[in-house]
C-alpha cells in the first residue's frame, strides 16, 4: 500500500510539473503563427462548426471561445457568425446553444450583439434568455464607456 501511495505521489508531482510546460508551449506555438496560419485556423474552425457530429461541434465551439477570447487581435472569426447564430437559434442541445452564445459574445461584434438584443425577447428557453441578457448587459457595460 505504501508503495502504491509513493507511485501516486511521484505521478502527481510529475503531472503537475508538465502542466506549466504545456501551457508555455501552447503560448509559444500561437505566438509564432503567421497571418496565413491564423487565416487557415479561422477557416477550419468555421467549417468544423457545421459538422453533423456533436462532439466535433462541441469542441469547435470551445476552440472558437478560446481563440476569440485570447487571440482576438490575431484571428478573424467573423465568417463563423452566421453558423454561430444558427446554432444559437436552432440547435436542439441547449448546451451547444449556450456555447454559441458565449462565442458570439467573445467575438464582441456590435451588429451581432444588436441582433441578439432583438431576438432575446422571443427566446423560449429561460436559461438561454437569462444568459443572453447577461451577455448583453456585460457587453453594454464594457462598450458604453466610463
């Protein structure tokens, strides 16, 4: 039993040591990407949003959120807006609809946020409606100035 605990401890320490290294490698990889690579990534994400496979759509939405939040100055995801709005309005999975909303919010496009403010009143899901109103409130507070 002590041997198992020792192995688990060594494994946990080794695992903890690799997390910062992985994050550093990810930052380095994205920092060295050129304009063409960012464009290709944007196109791939946009195409993957249309996947009929739910897991691919889910992971793509997570990636869109990540890149729109942390690399908005390098990646242009405006071509994904139509697909994101379609997911937000029509997907059967509420979780995917919420992820599409967070992606739209992360993009922060004024016309998209105006569109969301128009359609939120007819939203059938109370959860999606509340989250949309919260996203709009945050966006308005952030963009309205001091």
